[in-house]
């Protein structure tokens, strides 16, 4: 039963999932993600606050950057880490629906179902294998083995992690526990993103049956654009990190948002393109389906137009008592065919629409919006808005 339930799942399975299951954490399915996020938050941030308070580096104190004044660290540990954990179940549920759509919507013909099953089986084996997640664990803690001298978070600014060039107790907990935990969760998300990309890459080999005239405007694959939105949480988490780093630069280095504009714009554009890039793997298949459909409909259109001319050209020379064009459905049928052809000609060769793209871009932009308050005070912002509206 459990294997059937996880048949189409990307998040379930794997070494870490089995360890959590063996520990009993997953036996109670109610709010598991909230419990895990809370545990990770307590483990990573709780001792950090205690150790920083003991060292006297907790409360903001200019010009030194204390823990509660380190917005990049708070964004990473307090916001981005629990966000990635809490978003996983919802994203997995919607991706499962996309997996089922391949087999339940007639996109794969019956005689090719074996290839689809083989593809899903291969993905499950990769998902459940111990090697990928073991590598994620090793990569997450690898910098501790190869790290050299520790530098301050911002050049020329003393911070809470270091005391005369050596890590403080809070700094050691941050470097040895908090950052690797965040890095591990991020790597697990990236591994699932790679698994999804592999599915899209191998999918055309299953012999997809696409109908270019499908009402969704993407040959019946528009649901993949909605499924791709589930990875927008990566853009949101990354935006939190970028926003936190920018606040630090403004507060402690005196940078302005104008000097950081290229970084902010570049992040939004780059992360949006990166998250939709896997859909490009389906472009050749959609282009081929559209091209072949246009050839067929061009031939059918020529035949329909020829029949229409052959039927009604002689009728124009008959007596008024002859049948008129309005008494028959030929014109209506030709108009319907023209509408279908126009929809076919406008078919997208990428299973992505502007709303999917906008949704992902908004996740990257939203964490950056509070930075506007750094550029101007609330009073100044209110006056400008009133000036525009009034």
C-alpha cells in the first residue's frame, strides 16, 4: 500500500526519508512538515541564540554586526529553512497529479505504457537510492573538512561569528550545524528538481500522443507549466537570501539599492529562466506535433475550400428560387474550421504560459519588495503614493 501511495511521489523515498520513517517521526502524518520545520528551526537557531547571548553578540550594537542584526543569517535560518520544509508536501501532491496525468489522460498510448512504467520505475530507483542523498549529506558538510581561514561576513565589518579571527561558540554552531542543515535541505530540493528534469527529458521517448488542436494551446501538455510552478519555492527561498544580504550591505557598508539594482534584477531573471528551463526539453516534440498538424490541416483546408467553391459557384447563376448560402451550414462549417486552424497555428511550442512565468517571477520578487523601505522612509513612500493617486 505504501509503495503504491509513493508510486508517483518525488519527495517521499530516499535515504533520509527512510531514516525519518524508522525513527517514528513520519508515523503521525498530521502536520509532519510543520513538526520537521520546527525541529530544524529549534536545532539550528535555538543554540545559536543562547551561545550568542552568552558571548555578548546577540543584540545589535554598531558598528559591530551582531546576530540579531545579521539579516542574511536570520533570512537563511529563520525563514528560508522552514519554508523549504513546509512547502515540500504541497509541492509533492501537485507533482503527483502531473505524473498521473501522463497515464490517465491518454497522452501515452496503451502499447507504449510499458515504456512509461519503465521510466517511472527508473525514477523511483534513483529517488530511493542511497548514493544521491549520501552525496547531498557529504556536500552539505564538506566545507568543514576543506575550509581554511574564516573571513568576516562583510569585508571590514566585525561580526558575531569571529573573535580575533577565530570562530566563537555561536560561530561554530552556525558553521557546523545551521548552515549545513540549510545546505542539505536545499540540495534535497535540487535533487528532486533534477529528477523531475530527467522525467521531462525521457518523456518524449514514451511515444506521447499530442493533439495540436487541443484547447489548452500546448498540445495537451499545459498542465506541465502548472507543475513547474511547484518549484517556485526555490525562487522564494533564494529571494529571502538575496534580500537579507542586500539589507546587510545597505546597513553596514552604506550601499544603496541603486548600486545593487543589477544584482536584484539579474537574480529575478536568472532564477525564473532556470526554473522553467526543463520545459525546453519538450520543445522539439511540440514543434514536431505542430508542424505535422499544420500539414494535415493545410491539406484538409484546401479540400474544404475546393468543395465550398464547387458547391456554391454554380448556385450564384441559378434563379432566385435556388437554395441560398444562408439555408445551409456550409459557411458555418468553414468558419468553424477556420477557427480551429487559427488555434492550431497559435499553438505554443513550450508548455508554459505567461501566468506560469509570472507566478515564478513573483516568488523571486516578493522577498525583495521590503527593500523599498530601505530606499525611502514610510512617510516619504506614503507621500509619493498619495501624490500619484491624488
